[in-house]
C-alpha cells in the first residue's frame, strides 16, 4: 500500500469580502510510494500549500479522501518555521510533541537531541533559544521537531526560501540523508534547481489540478516544456538553451540540474560553431512592449473617517450599555459591521471563540460561586439572577471586540491613521501630538488582525506536529491553547520590535 493515496481532493478557500468560496484544489489525485522524494511545483496560487495541508489532514475536504499507511502520521514543516517555534529552547521545542503524547521527559529529550545531531546541528545548540538560530539552523530544527512528532511522511513547504547558498546546501544535505535513510519526503518549492537536485519525481500543479506527474528532467531539463506548465527552468538551463539555439545545436540533456547545465555549456562553447545557426527567436519577438499600468488614485478618506466614527460610537455604546437587551443589540450591530466590512470568517471565529469560552466560564463561576445580583434585562425590568452579570459583561466585551475587528479588518492602517489625523486636527492648537497619536492608535488597531493571524498560525504549527489534532476533545484543546500563551507573547514582542525598527 502506498504511503499516501489521495483521490479527488477538492478544497475551497474563502473568497475576498462577500464573494463565494473559490476552489483551491479541483479534484487532485496523488499517489506517493514509500521512500519517494517528490517535488511539488506550480505557479503562485496553484494550490501547493493547500495540497500539503490537505494531505496532512489539516484542512477540511469538500470532496475526496486520503488513504495510505501514512494517514495520521503526515507532518508538515510550515513556511517560515522559525516563526512557529513553540518551546523556549531548541530541545524543548523538538521534544514537545513527544511530551504531548506522554513520553517521559528524559526519553523525549534524548530522542530530540539525537535528531538534532543527525541533522547536522551541534549538541550545544539544544540549549539555545530557537529565536536566536540562523535561517538554516532554524529550518533543520523545525524538521527535527516534526520527525520527533512521529512523522512517517514529511512535507516541507518552501524549505530553502530566503536561505543563503551555504545554509541552503546544509539543508539539502540533511534532506538527502533523510531520503537515503528511507524517509518519505514531499518538498513544495518554487526553485527549479532545488527540485532538480533533490527530487526523484515531479508533480506540477496548475489552477488547482495536476498538470504533470512524472520525471523531473522531462520538465526542468526542457525550458520550453517548463514554460508551457507555468514554470521556469533553472537560469543555467535557460542559458544553455539560448546558447544551443544560437549555435544551431540540439539542446544537451541536463536533468534540470544547474551543475549539469554548466558542464554542458562548457562543452558546447568549446565545440566548433555551426554555420547553419537559425535566427534567434523568442516568445516575445516582434511584440511591442506593453504600456506600464498605472495604479488608480487612492479613494478619498471620507469612508475611513466614517468607519472610525462609527466604531467609536459602537464601543461607547457597548461600554455604556446597562441592560442585557442593550448590550445584545450593540453586539448584533457590531456583528453586522463586521459582515459589512468583509472580514474573513476565519478571523471572526478566532476572535469570537475565546469570547464565547470566557463568557461560558464566567457564567458557570457566577452560578456556582456568585451570590444574587440585580441586573437589568431591559430598561425598567430588573431581575436577581446568578451569573446574569457575566452575560452582560460578555456581551459588552463582544461588542467592543467586534467593533474593533470591523474597523481594523476592513480599513488599511494608513487610511486609519490619516482619518484620525484629520478628525483630531483641531486639537493641534492645544499642542496635542495628533500625528504621533494617530499613528500609534492606528498601528495598534492594525495589529488586531495580525495577532489573529499569529494565533491561527501557532495553532496550525501545533496541529502540523500532531498536537491537539482536529477532533480533539475540549480538555485537550484547552491544554494545547495554554501552551500557546508563551509563544504568542514572544511573537507579539518580536512584531513590536520589528515595527520599532521600521
């Protein structure tokens, strides 16, 4: 039986604003055998990362299924894994999934230390803060973390992106060693040289469907075929093609590898030049240069100012609401504003779920431990009921949070800052630092969706290691969320530090 056997995978992603969901994968079939190293390529937006998450069971499928020996043991090394660390030291981060499964600390850390060494990281690196690692070291530490999480098949999403040549070669050396040891690997990449150097098989996605599944060299060693699939061969291979065409020689075989192309280029240049060289031609010969597209002017900021004023009014109404009915009405109004702003459903759920959990917890505590308290259901109608005060506070918090989300999620930070600067402009006569204040407040509001994304990414990093997978019970999810407090605070401070530098 294969490690993975995906049939008819259909996955939709939310459209922008109120648009209906759009297909990310449109019926993908993919079979991966034991010990294969498969490269997955395709133009931006072809569905590569979506396929990785779907194979690992981290995305709901609209249709299709994934079978095979690796089901439940597929682990993903996410893009930018250095921003997905969950432990305070490298050793703690790598051992985290094993500790989650109940392994004794000594056993989990001994296995983690051995994995780090096997990936070419020195033993003393285990005690370091993972955020102090270099790019290449961080990628290898992230690979160790998913291997320690019981990976039978490992998917790496753009593993060498942003690395310098030395770090890239160290990473590739580690991947070759894993492949030689019989590990099943799937590498998602934009880099043709990476695919040609590592992979035994190439899968090309285009518009959510498999456009090629076969030998690597047949595509990456043939620039014309690569272009027909929306890819580019390595620059060295493209140069070889140009030189061969100019000299009237056939395209030498290269397997798509830059080193082979360089050797073939040297041989070709040393050979006598053909006198029957055809004229150079290309896909753009004879075509006039397209005019530069100018961006339309930015719309006026009246809309941003109206949104800002509306959000302030909703927040004030939520804070001043003194009855359950009034607070509920404000929360509903804020929810309508969120829908009108076109905020993604994923972000709304990230914000609302903790509020619901908090409200339920406060209500339970109020019922079990609290005494009676007088709370107005609506104006002039007061009741004494345990826990009803918690409901009122939860509705107020929901109104404030949703109003802030509608403003920050539906308005660009620069527009918010400019709107605040214009609205508060008259205060300059009182020497109020309007410009600085507007920038600080607008930036803070702009970070609300950013931190929602941060939390979403950290949860995805957990599930990619098999921690609190889909379907886990509420206790397991609560325990997993507790593990996120420290990395979420660290991420907040990192973002603040980068913003201060900017």
